[in-house]
């Protein structure tokens, strides 16, 4: 296990779920730069200290002695934080999701810039009422993650903003809060109606909280899957795995009104979006849960799993998530149960499905995407 060296000590850190074979660290140069700045400038961390977007708990673990509040949209990120705290002697860290009410008063605000500009805006606007003239605000990110639009959000929502020099391709953001700036509410969630050609959900409303993939439009991969969802079959228990805004599971619920739906995603924003989308369009039995893929779903309890797996983990390209989703689906499916997957053709999901399920069939294909079907064999 690699160790993060800071002014306060060394910490053994890992992502969650821990897998040393993937070679991905639980921190990067942006985390190191921020921690070094806090130590070199002797920033008073007495608090209340709020850490936003801490991806794998590196910041919260290193600063645990200052009793920070961590705000995260990631179930896996929070699981990593708990594990990293435990392996490094613990600490009093309060874990909040992006759906929880933020602290009412903030002494130091540390922001790990997210990939989604919308999520950054949503969080800054939700946090702004707790920021005051004396609040120390420092953001961090890799150079490729910090754009003019990023700085403009800090400037418009909190106050005058400048950046540091780049170090190891990382940069810091320094913001001086201006109490005179009007505190406008977050514009999220966004609701729009789906276009024609989206199967059972064509023309229906979809609700997107900030940070959800393709929050202002229907992505073409999901559209392709919606056009080819199974309409026949005795599917009593259906899972929308990696549900995003829930349009796929909602479409399945409309096609199979007697089925019980389970919406799963590791993003708390996504789960909230899926529930809002489902409630706006369907009224059957449904459960909405943030978690680690299919973990916790009883073996042999599911008839149909629908999945559009991601192939990025923050800036890293990896197939580890798809493998975990596919193996988790296999274990949860009853004999004869089906996994339907959409993905870019070049990703080679058919190779993985054949290894895991013993075979798969192509339901539909176009020059960019393919819809695959794998069936759980009898045990």
C-alpha cells in the first residue's frame, strides 16, 4: 500500500474497493499541493473545517485531527474514507452526502474541484450561506480540471478569486469571500422532457440533479438501449444498475408495471435523480439505493439487470467497474435471469460477458454502440 507523506505524518491510503492490481492511488498531486499549502502557510484549521469532493478520503484522513466535515457525492469515496481512517488510527470525521444540509457556519472551506461544473456550482451555492468574511477558501485540482469557467464560479458565488502557479500539473484556487455578493439558490435540479425515439419514456419528464451524467440531454448510448429494452418476459424483479437519472429503470417499470424495481448507483446525486424521475412517471414498487454496485443484493433474487457501465474513474480509464458490475449481476440473477448491457463497441464488453456468463448475444448494434444480452445459467 502506498503512503501519503504530509507535514502531519504518513498515511497508508487505498481506494475502495481496494485492488492493488489496478495501480491507482488514493490521492494525486492536487491533494498533496493543498495539504502542503495548509502546512506551509500555517492555516488555522480550528474550524469548522469543511472538505468538499475528497475523492478517496486522503484529505479527510490527513486532517482528521481537526475534526473535518467531509461532503461527498460518492458512496465509494465515503467507504474509502472510512477504511482509510480505520487503517490510520481513526479520527472524528463527520461524513455528509451532497444531499445533506451543509454546516451553517464554515471557518475553512477546502474544495477538490469535481469533473462536473454543474456539481461545483450546486455545491458552492449550497455552501455559500455558511461562508463569511473570515472564511478561508482554498480549492485544488489538476491543471486540466481547472478552467476559466471554474474560477468564474468561485468569483460569482463567493468572491474574488486567483490561482497559484502549477506544481506537478496541479493548481490551487484562492478565494476571498465577499459577503456583499447576493446568495442565489442553486438552479438544480433540472427537469426536461425526453425526445421521441426514447422508447416507453418518449416525451416524459426526466429530473437531473447536478453532476449526473448528461444532465441536460439524453445521451446517445442510453437512447440506444431504451430503443431495445425487453418488452416481453416475466421479469418480476428488475435492477437499473448504475441508474444515473433513472430513465432506463423507469422505462422498464412502464413496460412491466407489476415488477419491483431497484435503482442502484454510487452517486447520491444520481439516486436522488432516479427517484424523482421515477416518481414523476411511474407509481409501482421501487427502492432507491446508493451503494457499491450489486453488493447487498441477495444471490438469485433478480430476474433482469439493465446496465450502461462507466469506463472512467475520475480521470483514469479502467474496466474494473464494468467487471464488478457484470460479476455482481451474475451472482444476483436467478437461473435464467438476464443482464442487458449497452456500451461503445470498442470497449469489448462481449469478451467480459462471455468469460463471466459463458456466452452472450447481440440484441442490436450500430456503428458506435452495441446492446448485449447475457443469461444466468442454472447453478
